[in-house]
C-alpha cells in the first residue's frame, strides 16, 4: 500500500507573543529610554555648565584686562617747581608731597568735597570703587595727542535685559571712561581734571597770585587728608571760564532699575548730535555722559586693596596697606587710601556666581553679602552653599612708575 507522505498544515496557527513577553519588552525599552534620557540630560547639563563656566571665566578675564590696561596708562603725581610747604608739614610728609603736582587716585574713597555720594554715588555699598586719570592710545603716547582721560570702575544694580517686561536684575561691574579733548562738556575729562588740580595744587582762578599771598590750594596749605580734596568726578569748570564751576553729571550704569538709584537721568539715550556738533566745544552733546555698559555680570564681590612700596622699612621694600600708609604719613584716614598717593600695587578680588545661584538673589539686598560672616565658622548652610557657588579670582597689578 502506497502511503502519501504527510505534509505540514500550511494553515496551522502561528504562535504570537504572550502578554508577559510584551510587558517584559516594554519594561526593557522603558529602562533603556530612561537610561538614555538620563545620559542625555546629564550631557546637556554638563554642556550648559561648561558653557556658563567659560562665559564667567571670560567675563572675569575681560574685567581684569580692562583694569590692567587702564592702570598701565595711569597718571601719577610729577615733580614741579612749586612753593615750599608750610612749617606744619613734617619731614615724612615733605618727602611725599613737596614740590609735586597731584591728581587724585581714588580707591574705595568715601570722604572728600563735593559730589555728595563719592565718585560714584550710584555704586552699591560694600563693593570697591576705583577712579584715576589715565591715557589711552599706546604704551608711550604723545601727551599732546592724547590728553588725560578719567577711568573708573564700580558695581551697581542693573537689569539683565532692555526688553519690556524683563524684571531680572543683579549686580554688575561697570567701566566708566571720559576721554580727554578740547570739549568743555561733562562727557570729557578736561573740566573735571582742571577743577581737581586747582583745588589740590593751586587756585589761581585764572589770575596771577600777588607776590607773598598765600596759596589757597589744599596741598600748599599742608592739608593732606582726603576730606580736603574734591572727588574726581564731582565738579567741573569750563577751561576758559573758571567762574562757571558746577556739579557734574554722575556716571550711570546702563539699564538701572527705576527707583533703585538716587536720581537716574530721564533718558539713558542722550542727545547723539552730528559730527559737526562733536567738533564744536560749545555743543550741548558734550554735556551728556553715555551710560556705562557692564563688563562682568553676577558680581557678588569686588574688592580693591591698594599697597604702597616703602623701601625705608627694614630695607626690604615692605608693602604698606592704607592703614599703615596713613600712620606712616601721620594722617587720620584710617583704612581709607590717601587720595594724593598713587599705589604701587593693587590687589583685585572679583567674585561671581553662576546663573542658578544668581536667580535666587532676587532682591537688591540679597546681593549685599557679608563675607566676614560667610567665611567664618558661624556660616550657615546657605552661606556655605553660596561660598561653594562663588568663583573667586585674585590678581595683583603692579603699577608702573610714571612721571609725565
């Protein structure tokens, strides 16, 4: 009997995935998706942190470079044929102050005449300030081609964005600069420096002082305390009209929050004028100070510590801070730097925080940090978190000796 070979049933039912297998596969896929998303999120967070850290590092490097460049071109006192100081000056004071013309060098200065609020009345308290006469245009510029300007640095509270509705604000480091030049207005340094030098060195008021008449200037009366000298950016006079002395417009940061600064200008976009206006010394465009742009954001610490090199102490060239220098000179300025003395060294301490930390500092007062407490054993957990989030840069500038 011939048997027909058996053939498989082509229509047999195919076995599908069971519910358990399906659930297992979905669980495995979910775990893989979670792992991949976690890895991607971590990578993106690391990228953001690295980008932000690079931006913060670039900010501090830019700020340090600006300050260093301005200090490298600073103008200090210079020898001059001037009357002898009166008998009230002691031997140490004569060695420092006799026979010299002075421009004020203002580091953290709070006392002086005029201005009402110091060199930068809008600066946040607790932060350092710096202002001095300088030149730009090259390592050894021709004084006839580059008249002295004024450079300054301060920290103020300003908004992060000019966009309407953007309320975020914080402390920023601002650079202020007023160039020299022939213009009479407040946008230039001439009238400010002229007033300062008259008050400090001489007060001729455009006329020759009679023979034997006392010199009314502060230094020529042996007055070396800061309270006797005008703030560098407080008052100005027209070079051709000494009687036209008036208070100068203070420097202002870009985008200050309304109501925080004492008297912000009505417009932070002053009259721009034409090329012909800028060529005319009597044009009102010269009475406008352009808003200062920030050179570093999220600033929680800005300290400037000046030192003077004194080779007479032990013959080793010891550095004297403000307190030691005031004691050496017999002045009562305490920890305030004497405005007549240009430092030999300035130590900069610049602290910034990251974006996440900055967003938690929502009020103006939150940025005014007591570092003595934060860095002390009494620091709270919040203090320690802030300290950990702060990037601190320290740099010492050695000022060149200048006798322009």
